[in-house]
C-alpha cells in the first residue's frame, strides 16, 4: 500500500514512515490495500497491543518499523 501522506508528529511519522513509502506487511501478514492495513491495525488495537510492526519499503530498501497505537 503506497503512503500518500503522513501527519506531522503522528506515530507513523515518528516511526519514519514518509510519503512514498510502501507498507507491504502488517505483523506477519502481507497487505495489498489500505483496507488490509486498516483491518490489521484495528485488530491489533482491539487485542490491546501497544504497537504494530510494519514492513515498509522506501527508496528500494525494506525495513521493519514499530508504530505505537493510540490508547483510548
């Protein structure tokens, strides 16, 4: 899933996700669409996880980043 924009000072921004990044995994599951990403992040939040691990490609390099989930 191609990232079009990232809110300044958001957990994603703080984890180093930038516009142009491609999120290709959430946890150990491959994702292809924004809906896939939302579903997996929502599931992680419902399971009371404090963060979600994403595999992100940016400028040809893959890396894993942990993005802190908001608490209610």
